[in-house]
C-alpha cells in the first residue's frame, strides 16, 4: 500500500473519520469478528451480511504461483497480471475502470509480472525470458514501468533480480542475486542498486514493501532454515522476531505510521500479525489456520486471507482488534472472496474471488457511499 | 554413480507377449506411478468415440470408492473357473471381486465396521471412513494387501490385511492391528520421548506400496485436524510383522503424507519417495522433521530413515496459505534418477534423487522448477512414448496440458507442447485425475483419460465426467456427457483416475458403484 496523494478527494483526516464511523457502525451492528477456533468450519449462522462494499470485477485473474500480490495505489489503480496466449503472463494496470495489458517487457523478454504500484502509476515487477512465468532456468530481471515504457534494472551482481514494491518517489525494493549466488534484498533509486544486507547470522534477505519515509520491510534469514520479518530504516536492518512459539515470520507491507503486517508461525500454525512500536500482535484467523496479512493502509486497516476450515480460505479485513470475513461485507451476488491483497486510504480493497465453478477474478471493493 | 529409476515394476506389463492380458497390481500401474498403461491393444483414437464406445455396465458396491480398483487376469476364483477379476475396495470396509468383462460379482469380503465420517468430524471424506488407500497385489503369492479403519466400541482401529485374491479370505497371518511409535518429543509423545501412532487422528490416504517383500503404508490427517503426524510403516509381506516405522515430524507435528491418494515411488535400489504437507514451527529446528518436502526413505537393518530431501525455499509461504506441497505425489521419470511432482501451488519440481537439494533459502537446488499447473491434487501421468515423452497434468481452473520431456537434456520444456480446449473448474480442489493408455508407441493408440469433478469436491459430493483425448493432440475423443443418458457415471470419486486395461476403462465413483466403459459389441447385420 502506498500513500494517498489524490487531490480530488477529501483530506485524509476527514476520510479517515468517515471510514472510522462506517467501521464502527459495522462492528456495532453485527458481531462479525471471530478469532481462531479449530472447530469452526463454517460461518456462524448468526453472522449476517451487512454490505459495506460494492464489488467491481476487474477481470479474470490467471492463476500464478509464487509470492504474487495485486497492489493498489491511493487512487484505486491496481497492478496485476493478465494472460497473453496459452500460458504467458503480462503485467497489467487497472485504472479508470479499464484493464491495460502492459506487454511482455522489453526486447528479449516474453513474460512480465507486476508486484507493486505507486501513486504516480509507476509499476514494479519482473520480466523473464521464458513464456512460463515460473521457470527456474529463465533469466529474470526487475523492471519499472513508467509512462508506457519498461525499464529493466540491474542486479546486485548475480544472475536474477525481482522487484516487489515501489515507493512514492519511485524507489524500488525487491530481491536480487549477489555475486556469490546468495539472494539479498535491495533498493533502487533509479540510478543505483543498494544491497540491504542481511541479519548478522544469516545470508538471505528479501524486501517486499517501502513506505513514504523510505522504511523497507521484508524478511531475512537467521540461519540456514529460518527467516524472520525485518525492517530497514536508514539502511539499518532490524529483526522483528516472531509471534510467541514461532520460528519463521515474514513482513509483507508497511504503512506510513510504521505499522507492519505479515505472517508468523505460532504453535497453532501460521497467523497474520500486526507489528507496531516494537510489538508483534497475533491478529488471529477466520476460524482455522493459516492466515496471512498482505496489506495495511494508514487507517491501520489490515487485509489478507485466512482459512475458515481445512479446504476453504476467505479474504479478511482486520481493524481495531477484530477480524472480519469480507464476504459478510459485500452483496450476496455470488462472489466468494478468497484473498485480499491490498487496501488504500480510501478503504478500497483489491481481492481475488470467484463465483461457483468460475475462474478466479481480480475484484475491487469500493466502500459504499454513506449518507451524511 | 547415478542410479536410474527403473521400470522393473512395469515389466509386468511391458514384457508380456502381445495380446496377453494386462494386470493392474498397484495404483497408477507401476511403482514409478507413471499412470500409463502402454500395453493397451484394443482402445485406439479411432474407436474411442461416442458411436462405438461408452458405458457397458456398472458394478454396485456399498460405499464410496476412494481406492483405485486393481485388476488381475486369469484368477482361479474359489479354485474353480478363471476370470479376469477387478478388485474394488470401499470406504465401507468391503472388498469386492468382479468379473472384469461382465461385471458379475464373484467375490466379497466385509472387513469390519467403518467409521462414520461424523464420528471423525471429517468433511473431506463424506459418509464413511473405511478403506481409503488403494490396495496392492503381490502377484507372486496372489495376495492383496489392504488397510481398513474400523469403529469398535467407540475406538478407531487400523488393520492391515492380507487377502487371498482367489477367495478374498484372510491369509493365516492376517490381519494385524496397526500400531507404531518412534523416538521424539513432538505432539502425541508419551512424556518419555516416544511419539505414539494415534489411529483416531490418522488417515490412511496414500496407496499401499509393495517392493522387495515390504508393504509400505503411509498416513496423514483428517482435515488437518491436530494433533497428527505423517507416518510410513513398513510391514513384512509374508507375515505382516512390522519392520520399521518412520514419522516425518517426530519432534513437532503435521507433515501429513496424503498425496491425494497416490502411492510412494520406488527406485531401483528400493528406496521410496514421497511428498509431505504443511509443517509446524517446531519442525524448523529439527532436521529430522520434514514437512513440505520431497523425502527419500531408505529401509536398512530394520530402520526406515530419511536419506535425503528437497524442500522449496518458500515453504514458510506455503505453510501460511495451506499450500501443501504434498497434495500431489511424485512421478518417477523412467530410466532417469529424477522424480517430478507438485502440489497446491502448481509448481512442478524436477528432483534428482541422487542429490535432492535439501532446503536452501537462497535458491532451490532442484534440477528444474516451473509453473505447470494451477493447484494439483493427485499426480500427473508420464507417457514414455518413443517420439515425445510427455507429462500430462490437469490442475484446477486449467486446461489439460502436456509438457514434453527431453531425455537428452534431462529437462522438461516449460512451454506446453499440448493444451486441451476443455478446462477444469476453478474451485479449490477441482483438478482432474489423469491416466494414459497406448499400445507402446504405436501411432493412433495414445489416449489420455481423465475424470473431472463438476463442482467443488472438497467438502461435497459432486457429479463427475469421464474424458478421453488423443494423446498426441489433446483433442477430445469422448466424454460421458455426449450421450449422458447412457454414459453418465454419477458422482466423482476424489482423485481416482480412470483405470484402463484390456480394452476397458474402469471409473470409480461416489455413487456406490464402479462403472466399466468399452467398445460396444458389433451390431450383427440384418
């Protein structure tokens, strides 16, 4: 999630107030929050739908493995991917109610995947030389798409590089191979690549997101098999630790208040977390583990996905200590929201969902207008 | 020296003289789990169509059929007349023997009282939990091995049975109650460093595997309901004494071995290979705990131990999204040291069994990985034809896809060589289950068969459809909805691919039947 530089909208504080009121009404009107409970296989009957969002169909979302995410900027533009041909993926931009195929990348590359967008509409991601978006033998490079053109970034000296996020000023974050074959997180200001380094005991790091202050979050290894969520401020790495009883964690997003979300192991499995002022808090599940948090806005609203039983996952919104199944907050028109990737300061949420027996779709949830 | 995965197990099929009846003694036809019968001489791309091919008969049984049927030719039933016998095991703990050509019921054995699904609280396996894993047949002794789960005085009990295939009577040394323990401090430990096998928590999901006189039986959970472990138990086939027990999470928990019902892969040295599911945090600090991994097991001196493994470096992410690597099972590439497999994420990993790569956070050290599917339950089928060896896979929300394998490069071409026009539904576990038949590499004989769920089968009973495709083009030859009133088979049986043998195609169902398809008898001229 990036900031809210959208001039035609009310000031952020006002919007935050409106949204706060709306969410207060939601939570006051129905007890839709529920925490981890292994025995809870279905939504409790008492939970009624209270539509709070319109659902806008962005279009089919081709299934793609790896740590992919749809990202949203302050004006509601989304960076995602679309299918071109039989299997090839192209980065795509959703803006002004239109989906634009950005192509496969510059000459020599055939596949592109977007993973970040900022308020200038610049998109970051990676391109590969294979028609298959996940191909361990292909050449992979980070890119920035700006003003209709791809720019391929350098690497930290190794063979591959992927951009995973882009900040307000165009600073790109991601992961790159270094000369000795190891993978390190990086930032790139458009001119040079900066190796973010690793935790003292580890050799691996990855950067997923950056906020307006230039604080970067991701993960770094502490030994050969364990990764911890990390934050880089002014180039210094900090180990955010894990939830109690866990060994692995990963940070995926940061807002402008330096609140960080991601997922961490717990004795019960993986849970979504919120990290704030040095403390990592377990924000629970929708009834069954695992859960993961993918996005957070400046209102401290968190979105992600959680299992509700052993075979089904639902998208969630977390706010003020309560996790809510987003399916309860949309009209009952057949969509099932599987995962929420990002939320902006307008309260818009980008999700993956599907109707029964239909392909996955990217969906934008727009908050319903409230009558003053 | 690299040790290639042999096709010894295929010799039962491939060394037979022309027109000899094929036996299907184990799930997926062979211990490489290729899913390919390359000795099918009757069915061809020319005669499999709705005019000449369709449902011939149904064989009623008493429950759902999660186990793949097996077929043995020329069985002297009850010591008398010889039949080609199709063996069907049900979730109601029954085993049937049907005449494979007529559907006549020849043999039946009730092996106990199944556990109602409501007792376990499982929604993944509806109705009843009895026999879930596919049996295996020892052709040298005419013995069928099968594991039952029964409900006795509020207790759930697993038993391994050895049945005479001519009568379905228990062998003298059969059955044996399944118990096990290993050293460890994980969940279900007794407080003294021993982890106990808890039958109520386990699900005998993978097919049984028979090699070198040993029957391997693997376990996972019901619906990820903790506590549970992934177990592999090794039994002496001659007396059902337990040789060894392996637990993949002895110091933690989970790591279920379910592979959507597939059996273990076996190499020429009798090492066995499997894929495991989600793991838990404590496993990170114990090298012996191997969730989200391809695992190589070696049996030596009464010990069954992990000799090597491969774990994708995003295993923590897989854990965070319930992304079981082990929702699929591995397939051995004949004549190579490689196995290939993938799970819910749809990435296929080609793993060198001589150096599997273990866990490397920097970059996976497997031979190759690529997106080949969109969430796979079950396993792909490998058609080792002389022209273009091909891996067929049909994940959820995707077309049936063929990936060409190059023996000279030892790699797959990651761009599909073949793609069908038909797609599966996008529901969570709506991948289709595929198998292949051909007459060697003879032109016009290669057919890809598939059963596809027409709904979300995870927690539901949903209709299914049988497909046949030309294996060299993936153009459809037949589906059971073309003449639905004649060819519909009922409800989809999760992850059980069609069994093709001797001119017939056998389809398991969740409609209390196994259906047989084949060529219609020629119409006599008036």
